[in-house]
């Protein structure tokens, strides 16, 4: 571990960022350019004291998980992330584990979206990051591990995953999920994480196995959809998608026309958040 290089790199990267670059308000006048240490620590979900010690060349060796969080907080490119791992005394992430590194360009857009649901997905349907409104609308997806990180896997193995969609739209969603996975499988190959997901689902779900044999290939994200919220009911939304150049990640932005019923429900959602009403309320 090169403590000097690590500390210098963190300080310099922090100095290049402005609050608006990471979706934070500018706040009071700043004595120095860049983000404050406590802001970086909060973005990386670590203590300010721990982060400060890293910048002061006296912290313990950070774990790969902590380095991945710092890479995202500091909006590092893939090459910058790999450098961070090396100076911290770790091998850079393998292609498999590096897939969860969010594209900085998509993060910059997401950071500016605080009034409408938005999330970034991998090409395997893994939610890499979601804003507050997306978590309120779709549920917090940050706690899943293993194959269950993929919404494609959950769609065919967990009945609760389908509750967010109307009954009459679920068959179409099933086809879209399989077509998305087929596209990822084609680009990643049978020995990839996509291949692992396919093999697991063929064993776990007859529905998936049947749809897989159709060989439908597409990255499908309906431009208009209805999502069902537990408290607010059906919400009609438009879905816009922005892909990375290699199509491996996608930013989904859900909006509703001004003054529409969907717009009103999104405003209520912003107030409601994750709150749930008692079953006997009213």
C-alpha cells in the first residue's frame, strides 16, 4: 500500500469535484475548492474520521468494498478506479466484479435528477444506484446479493417482484426480461455472468425456459408503462433510457406529463417516501 500516493490521489480528486457534480447543494461559501471531506465520506457511506485518516496517510488499508465506494463517490473512470486499487495495495477488480462500477457519465445525469424517479441498471438488470424517488416507487434494491441482484432473476423466482406491474402487463414484461437477457448473453457469452443467470433460470423457471427458446433479442424498456405503488395505486409514467456507449449500463428516467394524474402521484410519492399506511387506516 502506497500511503503517500493514495492520500495525494484522494485529495486531488476531491479538489476537482464541485457539489453540483455529485448532486449536492453548493451551501455556504467554501474556503477551498472541491468537496469537503465529510461530503466524500457521506457519499461513500463511511465515517469522516476514517476518510480523513486516509488523506492524512495514517489510515488502515481500505478493503476492496470501501475502495469501490470511494471510486463511485469520487466519480472515477475505470482507469482511475484501477489506479486507486493499485495504490491501496489491491489488484484492480476483475471484469466480473468491476461490472458494478457505475459509468461516471450516467452518474452525473442521475445526480441532477431529484424530482423524478431514476435508476441505473446493468445489462443484467442489476440496480447499480437509484435515487430517493426510485426507491420509493420501486422499493430499495440495494440489499440484494448473488443472482437475486438481477431483477430478471427475481422476476422469474420471486412472485413479489411482479406486484409493481398490473396483471395484464406481466406477460409482456416476462418477454421483455428474457429478450434483455438474450441481448446480454449474446454480447457476454455463455461462460459469463449472463450465462450463469440463464442456466440458473432454466432450472428454476419453466416459464423462463419456454420464453428462452423463442430467441427474442432486444434491450426493451417500454416508453410508456404503468407501475403499481402499494399506497398510491397505478401510476402511468413515461420511460426514457440513456445507454453507455457499450450498452452495458442504462439510466432509466420515469416521468409524467405536467398536471397529469401521474404527475400528481409522483408529487405525493415525494412526500410519502417509504412510509406505509396502517392496514386499517381510514
